[in-house]
C-alpha cells in the first residue's frame, strides 16, 4: 500500500457520458447527503492513519473535487500530515482558474487536469454539458503560472468519439512541459454502456502519434506506475498511455481508495467497500482503524482487469462501484 486516492465529493459539474451520463444523473438524482460525507477532520485523521501504514502518494479526486466547499482548507490540513511525499489532485479544470493559487498556497505540488479533446464540438459531447475548451485551457495556463507543475493532462480515448483528435492534443502540448496521458476507455461502474469495441488500444494511440512525432519508450518512474511512458525523440517532452484494458497491471498495484462516504476499496472495479466511517463514528481508536485497514489489505486478491482480459464476463460481470464515488 503506497498510493491513496480520496474522493472528496460524489458531485460533479460535468456529465461525461463515460462516467456520469446525464440521462441517469439528472436533476432528480440524489447524491450523498452531507451527513454521509466524511468531514475535513475525519479525512485528515484517516489519511494520517494511512500515512502511518506506508502511504507516500496521495491523490485528491472525486466526482469533481473543486466543487467541494473550502477545498484549499482541506488541502492545507492534509499537506501538514507527515510521510506524504507526493501530493496531487485530479480535476476537470472548470473551476480551477480561481482556485489554482489558493491550492498552491495550501501546499498542493502538482495537478492533473482532464481534457479529452481540443475540438470544441467533441469536447462539448464528452463533458455532457456543452462546455467549450476555453475555460479548461485557461485553467491549465493558470496552473502552470502558479507553479503546479509538471501538469498532467488526462484524455480518455473512445473509438469514434475523440480518437481522431488525439494527435492534435499531443501536438498542442508538445514542448510545454505538460504530459498528456491517454487512458483506455474502461468498463468502470455499470452505467456507461461500455463495450470492448469502444476501446482504442494504447498501442494504436502510440502508433498514431509516433507516425507524426516520433516517440521512444522510456523507463517507468517507480514500481506500480500505471502509465507507460514515451518521449519525443526530438527531446521536446513526453506522453503516457494507461493501458488498463489491453495490458492490465493488477500485479503491480499498490493503490487503495477511500470513497466519499468513507469506505475503503482495494480495486477500481470492486463491488463492495468496507466502511471506516462507521467504526470511526462509533468511537474506534486509531489502532482499531489501523487494524481494519491492514486486515483488508492483507487479504486483498483483486485482479479484475487481468480476469477481464483473460475471459470477458459481459453481462455476467458483478455490479461495480461507480468511478465518481471512489475517484479515478
Ligand atoms: N472530475 C475529475 C476529472 O474528471 O478529472 C476527477 C474525477 S474523474 C473520475 C478522474 C479521471 O477518471 C478523469 O481523468 C476521467 O477522465 C477518468 N475517467 C472517468 N471515467 C472513465 C472511464 N470510463 N474510463 C477511463 N477513464 C475514466
Ligand atoms: Fe465529472 Fe470527472 Fe466523471 Fe467527468 S470524469 S463526470 S468531470 S467526475
């Protein structure tokens, strides 16, 4: 256990069809009531316990983390915890221009901003709200200006939706120091209508970019890194691909996730988590919470992506947690 992701809200200002399709997450959809969401103090306490168990890398995510009120205050509480060496956050960027400096001041080191396409028409479809790229591009610039770097740009690739725009995205960020990471479209959750035919294999993504801007593979930064790295042969930067469908990496997984309502999940594709909130609110000590966590980690045997690759389950697959509840 090295890498902890915490989902600080299950709400979002986008409706990306691959994550929270608008027809399901409409006006009437009931997100978690406030009482079920971990408070800043509870989150800080739990992250402190995780840090004591060896977590070095923390990612704040969601839902859209920037819609959580007073997020900079939470970050300043979390960055004060000893042992976390790498502290980052994933956002869709829509509210980032105003928050980049306060987040930096709160101790955030780096940031990942999702941007699936530079083409406004494609982007409008992929965020499900009809927003253009302008605010996200401005936010990327602001984040760079305040020093939240290196910036990673996440792009989920869906066949027939944005695969014709991936080379443009790479070209735009080549030479800026930002790293575009192309993510194979995954069958997270149960509601995005995923089919394997919608996936563009990472190999194809790399080949398309390489044909115009030659690439070479480079070593991973650390054990358990999910992105496979490539650099431009002309030295003008790098990209990454996350091949979780075509080349699963379950065997090297060091990642644990905490959902908005305080459940611990050992896999993105898990169907059930174990509540830390309930024992914590019932008065459990730090030692007792630590025992629950180590008990779960010791027996974990998740290898969903490897199993999916070996024999696709189709509709027989067990029901899974939705990604926005535990973060990407
Ligand atoms: N709202 C923030 C955002 O979009 O960056 C953070 C949460 S989002 C769930 C985290 C990441 O997961 C995003 O980069 C998003 O594009 C990615 N993601 C969501 N659904 C996905 C799917 N079905 N397959 C692959 N990546 C997905
Ligand atoms: Fe919101 Fe991020 Fe999911 Fe898109 S991927 S709906 S921005 S949580």
